[in-house]
C-alpha cells in the first residue's frame, strides 16, 4: 500500500470513528433509566426552557455527562499513548504506572481530611499527585545498572499503585465521615458532575491534546530508541520532560473530574496503532476519538447493568480492559 493510499485509509477510518463518536454522544444524552426523544434533546440545547423538567435534566445532567466522558476518555487514551512511547512498554498507562493512584490519594486526602472542595484547588492537587506518582515510578524503574526497562517500570508502577491505594484506604478508615463523599468517585464515575467540572479542566486538557499532537514527530523518533533519537539530533531529555508534563496534565485533569478510571490508557493506544500505524500524527487523533467512544459507551452501559441504580463507569472499563491487559501481557511474555 503506497503512502497516499495509506493516508486515505487512515483518514477514512478516522472520519468513520468521528461519526461513531458523535453517535455515542447523542446516545449518551438520549438513553438512560429515562429515555428522551430527539425533539426534547434539541430543545434543551438550542431552545432551553427552565420551566420544562425534561430540558433541565438534559441540559444540566445528561449533556455535561456526555461532554465529561468524551473529554476524560480522550485525555486518558492520549496520556496512555505518550506513556507507552516514553517507556517503550505496551502495558504503560496512567492507571498502571501509579499516576492515577497518586492523584487519587492526594485528592482524597485534601477532600476528606482538609475539606477542600474548590474545583481549581482539587485540580492542582491532582496534578501534584500525578506528578509525584510519575516521578517516583520513573526513579524506581531506573534503579540498577541496566537502567529503565519495561519490566522494571511495570513492577515499580504496580508497587506504587498498591502503596497509594493503601494510603487512600487508610485516610478513609481514619475519616469515616468522609467516606460517602468520595467512595463512588474512587471507583471512577462521570455521573453527577456539573458543567463547572468540565469548564475548570477543559482549557488544560485542550492545550495538552494539541501539544501532544505537535510533539508527534519527536515521539516518532523517540520510539526508535533513545540512542537513535540522540543520533538524529533530538534533545531526548527535553522531549521526555515535555511528554511527562502532558501526561501529568491529562491524567490529573481526568482524575480530578472523574476519579481513577483505568484501562482506557492501555486498550485504546493499541487499537489506535492498528488503524493509524506507528505515526503519532495519526495515533494521537485516533486515541482522542476512540478514547471518547470507549468511555461514552462504557458510561451508557453502566446505566443499564443495575437498573434503577448505576454502576460506576470505572467498573465497566475494568471489565473491558482486564482481558485486554492479560492478552498484551501474555503476548509480551511470549516474545520474551
């Protein structure tokens, strides 16, 4: 397949997935324990009437929920793609390498122990937690004469994830009164979030999305190996630092809004490479679109599993992601 045909094929599939994403967005607004028709949804967006209960629900609950699910899904998938290239590890993702866990711990500590409720404050706290988790895992994975290896960074990530999870549980045990406020959030959810949550983080997410795509050529060089990238004139430390900042921003924003939702950062980059190849100029857009699709579909499914209650979307993504994680791990062991 020549270059033009390859580009057309990739662009065609990307367009198809964008249409699927729009369909999922509409479905997320219309379907749930209560189903709404097209006319009511249209009116709630373009002809909003505060006296109509259905329009109030759609405008203040369903629409923000769909927007948050798509933004968080895109962010986690792009962060996962950057992490996998940065570490050269197919199992890398914010949920596996301690980034989400670090952000979650500090957010819970701030919300439960110090009664922090400001969205901006929680977002910056999540950034700090994500950065602490990422730096700690990277340092632990780099110990030894052989430096950073895929196996060592996964082991370090698993250890730090378990450690942060234990710290989080300890905070909740010592502060019983605050359990109710964060327990549902800890499993990962996009339900019950006001538009203010998305408004607070969307500018940072959008900047990180664009910046990640602008870094595509450098990430293409980096995935060839650090020595090869240096030989071609790349300042690898600078590029890795930039990518690390984008990962922290994307993961921190996502955790502060929706909690520690896992496995999107593992699953979606692999699917994106199937359609977009190894070129990050295609992988990043594919991750954004497919990540949004997966989280919206998981959220829609979560509404019907335990009617009239709702299952946390983090449980749904785990159901989807765990088999895929095992498959990738077994595939990696077989190659080894």
